[in-house]
């Protein structure tokens, strides 16, 4: 199994590659930029969490990861609505995002328990 640092980076790259295939229009460009931003933020903030100065700092950084991966799911859901022909590819990305979200939430819960 890949470590989380590699998985979050791969998720960002895979989202970028998906966005590169999209039709070129103002509408798709807006959504693609949003997905690229939040999906790449997942990995960047996960990396930052690994350098946290305290448990509270670690949890705060993971909460950002949680928000960004959840936002990625949202944009992917929108893309499924308007591009059903990409549903299989989008669902692969969505499944990875859902797994990353579950891992992140579990890590937050564990960190909170260990802090007490």
C-alpha cells in the first residue's frame, strides 16, 4: 500500500490529468481550476501536517486536508453531472478521494483521543 504522502500527491496529479482532458471553455475552465486547487491542497496540507509543532497543530492541518478532499469530491460530483461520458474515470478519482477522506477523519479522531 502506498503511503499517504505518495497517495495524496498521486491524487493531485490524477485530478490534473483529468482536467487536462476537459473541453476548453470558460465553464469547464472555472471548475477545472477549482478541482486542481483543492486536490493539490490535499497533498500540500498533508505534508504540512507531518511537520506539525504540536498535536493541536497536527489536527488543525488535518482538518484542512479533510475540507480540501471533501471539496474535491464536490467538484468531481459536478463533473459527473455534466460529463456522464467520463463517469468511470471520475468515479475512480472520487473513490480515491473518499478513501483519503476516511483515512484523514480516522487520523483526526485518533489524534484527538491520544491528546486527552
